[in-house]
């Protein structure tokens, strides 16, 4: 896991104390696409399960996750695919 993913995972741990957390760097699949960073860590897939997200609508879950990762989403991360279970 690179430095951006490490920071993101730490923030998600603090914000949600997840039962399950997988943060997958998919940047290599987007090389040369818009928003791709030359050194990677710009496109991620998040798989998360957390009590704090249970019972919330999909929109509410995504808003909560986006809020927790707001700095990274504004600066370095171009895309974040979110799967909540």
C-alpha cells in the first residue's frame, strides 16, 4: 500500500472502525486516462463494512465516506468506487 492509500485507510479506520476494509489501488488500469497521476494512487476501489454505515441509504453512506476522505478526494484521488456491505 502506498502513502496515499495508507493515509486513506487510516482515516477510514478512525471514522468508521470497520468490520471489513479493503482499499484497492486500481490506478494501473487507468494509466493515460483523465485524472490518472503519473505515480499512481489516483483511482481506488473501497470495500467496507461498518456499523456506522449500516441502515443508511447509499447516498448517505457515500457522503460519509467522502467527508472522511475529503482532503484526498480534493487533491490526489481522481476516482473512488465504493462498495458497502
